[in-house]
């Protein structure tokens, strides 16, 4: 399986292309500059077969609707974050996402020849989900290298976030983490070094 981050926008959001077969790639999150994301796909000769959203903050979804149409593919979106898909983010308006399928966590998806487990990891946002493909975890804004998601935003819940982090830590040290911002890491590294996970 191959993974490539396309990083665009004022918050340097990681949008990930993930593929076994370049003719059926996944796009995980779809932030600012959908044109840049589409161009990256073209440069890598990737056909996107599905867009998967981790959570409904604008920097992860502004491009979702435009790219859903451009790639003519289904859009998977966390049900609990539907109220966030307003079409407006810090004064900028965008096309509100029209999800094809809503996810709550606990689902298993087979897409692009890959097996995907959907994990419910609320706290940073109410409906936040993460996607696990084998030993690779796409954690959105729940867990970062050396940090955790903000819990001071509207709809955030610190207690829920702590519970979600414990759930991710339990996945095991070897799991590689691809966060919504910043560099990749592993559960083992974060368990040992992340100051927010030391209890
Ligand atoms: Zn966020």
C-alpha cells in the first residue's frame, strides 16, 4: 500500500492519497485548494475511487464537494459532524459537502482493494472518526506527533478525547499514525514520548 500526503492551505492540512492500485486510490480528507489536490492526483496518475472525511472542520472538508464531483466518486462523512458542514468556515464560504454515506464508527469498508476499519474517536469534534487500514491509522485531528487535538473548540469534549486517545493507544505500538497535521509517527513513539498521553 502506498501513502502520499498532499499538504495545502493555511493550516497545512494533510490530505492523504492511499492506494494499492493507482486506478482506485482513496483520498482521506479534502481541505483547502481542491485544485491543488486534484493536480497532485493527476501528476501521480491516481484515479480517486472514494473520499473519506475524518471530521467536519473546514480545513478538512472545504474541497470535499468540489472533489466529489471532479472525481465522480462517493464521499464518506462522519454523521456526528453533519452540523459542521455548513458551507462556511472562518468567514470563507465553500460548497457544503453532500455525503454519499454517513459513518459513525464500527463500520468496515472494502474500497480500492483495501480493507478499512472505521473508529469512532470523538472529542476534538463530536463525530470525529479515524480510518485504520492494516497497521496504518489515519487519525485526523485526534492524535498528532507530540500533541493531541484541540478540545477548546465549539463541540469539543476533553473527556471524550481522552477516551478516544486511550482507544488509539490500545491499537498497539507498531501502528503507524498519519495525522491531520504534521509528520507521521507510531503509537509506540507517542505512548513513550507524547506528553499528553502520560497519565
Ligand atoms: Zn479539526
